[in-house]
C-alpha cells in the first residue's frame, strides 16, 4: 500500500505543477508515475522531474545519433507549440499538451516513439529521467 | 461554276460523306496529338477521339450501304483488272477517269479502314489491359494490353505513312486529271472531261440508314452495359483501409498502396524496421507480423494494374524505395525538381499530392493534377 500511496502523492504534486496550464489526464499521470518510480530505481535519491531540464533536452543538439536527426527540433520544429514535419513530408501534431491534449496518454505509443527517436537522436535508449523531464516540460507548455 | 468547253460537273460526294471525311481528319489529328504530344492527363481526350472514331466508322459503314451512289461500298469495289489498269495509267501519267473513288484510291480506303479498325481494337485492348479502364477493363489482362500497345504504336506509324500516301495520291491525281480533288471533298462536285461515262446514280436511303444506325447503337449500348456490369477480377480488388497501416506507417510518410512493391521487398523491409530509410521505425512484434502479412498478401504480384505490373521490377541496389524503381524514375523524368519542392508536394514520396487516386493504387493518367504551388 505504501507504493500506491507514494504514487498518489506524486500525482497530486505533479498535478499542482502542471495542472495550471495543461489538461490533466489520469492515463498521462500514470505514465509519469511509472517513469518516476523507474527513475528512482535508476538514480537513488532522485526526487522529481523538472520541466526546464526537459525543455533544454528538447532544444539540445545531441551526440551519438544520426546526423540528420541530432535534435528533437530536427523533426518537431523549434517550438513544441507548433506542428513539425517528418522527413517524408508529413505533418507532426504539436508536442505541447496544451495544443494536443491526446499527447502522452497512450503508454504503448509513448514507449514506441521514445524507443525509436532516442535511438535516432541520441544513439541510445533514453533514461526514465529524460523521458519524465520531457513529458513534464510538454505538460507545462 | 466555270468550266472548260465540254467539261461536266458531277455531284459525287454527298454532304454526310464530306462531313465524315473532315470529322475523320479532325479525330485522327486529335488522336495523334493527344497520343504523342499532350501530357498524360489528356488521355481522356485521346480515348474519346477513339470512341468518336468508332461512331464515325459505324456511320460510314451504314452509309456505305444506304448512302448516295458514290458513297456506297459497291460503287468502288473494282475487279483487279481495273486496278491494274489504273496503276498502269498512273505510271504513264495519264490515269483513266473515274467518277467516285478511283481503283487505287479505293485500295487506300480499304487499307485505311483496316488500319483504323486495328487502331480502335488495339486501343480498346490497351485501355482495358494496361489502364484498366473502358469496356474491357475486367476482361483483358495487363500482358495483352502491353502487347496491344506495341501494335497500336506500329499501326499509328502505318497510318501516318498512309496519310502521307493519301495526300500524295490526291495531289498527283489532281495534277494529272486537272481536277482539284480537295475541292471535290469540300464542295462535293467533281469536274469530268467529256465522254466520261456517268452511270445513273442510286440515291441515298436516309431512313433505312437511320434505322440500321439505331439498331447498331442499341446493340453497342447493350454490349457496353453488359461489359460494364462484369465484376472486377480479384487482381483489381479495392483494398479496405487498413487502420493499423494508416496509423503506424502513415504517421511518418504517405501510406503507399501495397501493390507498389513486390512481396520480396515488403518482407525484407518489414524485417529491417530498425533501419528504415535512415530512421528507426521499429514496431512491436505482433504489429510487425500483422502488417508484414497484410503487405505481402497484397503485394504487386497480386494486382494486375499498370503500376503493380511495372513496379514489380525494383532497383537492385535500392529494392525498398518505390521512387528508385526504373519505371518510377522513367515516368517522373520529365517532372522538374522544383515541382517536388512545392508546398503542396514537399517530397517525392507524397504520391497523393499529384495522383488523386493514389490510395487505390490505380494511378490513372486522368487522375494526375500537379499542385500549382
């Protein structure tokens, strides 16, 4: 019971952090809670996700990935509020939750895209902290 | 009309026959221009020129039975002796006079009729077999259509040579007989030297002609209606929208109809999704299997459309990329790179930007509409 209690508290805290600008969704909250538990396992002493770290991660040019896709912005564009474009010319809906409330509510979908895009941009899988920061950042925009 | 002493003016070509001749000229020129010069999406006009030719020849056949004397086929069927006589006369530069078609001209009429008939038949076979359009779409296979296309081309070459021969013949005959044959087919009157025998002409039977034409038109209509009701064979099936395919593959690129790649390409491509055109496109095992089996079972080999037949042949060094296939490159060679960069197109793989029927996999010539910007 203690774990679920901790999750509930986390959800409440995150809700306070993010709920002011984004529409809350229990499925998204569950995804974040799971990532938080994983991040704590990966990094003992890890406390909580940070939107500013996520925003920096989104803008950064990363090493180790493919030359054509060194940053999230390569396809998603400079602002998560706007549409992006795939290399094959398809629109990508905005990443910010305020513009696209369906974002980060389907766990399999979230996993699929992190798996693919972290490989392409970073040349490795993302850590739970990177994923959590990313989603937290997108919830605040 | 001014005439030399003793010359006789005879009404030879009746109005329907003159109209037929010039409409035929119009349709043949139209067919040649749309067949050789006009862009692909003019194919509809070419096909209508063909249907017009069928109607026109149907009419001429009937008028060849019930028309005015010189329009009747029996009036210009000559025994070989007369034909030889006329040819000999031509060589000696003094061909004997004939009121209607002369024997050599009659030969040309029959030859032209045969070639035009051949063009119509092969055209319908190409339309049905290759383009999967028209009355024979459900009946004729692609390979027959491809063969017919070669015949259609060579018959056109033959027709061009015969048109040249026809014009040369008209000029030669006009000079040698001092009778302007072109004026004849415009006004209907021919000038004959004194002493030329003019038989009493049989008059036209327009009511009978109209009745026979009506019968032929009804027969053609019934045949076309019957053919159009034939169900399309499985090789022309229309695939239902695959929701998973649209969602997973369509997220990044236009979701190509599976008939655009052979089964071997789809199978290999689906087993290498981690390296998919320079990106990681991996999917979970079950989804990958489902999509791969759907793609393979609807691959190019299972369709008989033109694109499926042509794109079965892939580039050896780039077998997954539709836009690297020899046929794709050939068909798009005349499209300037600037067109692919337009806002409405963006990339070479946005097929539906220009091909309005891309989702069906048909890629009809008439369905091409290139965005202006």
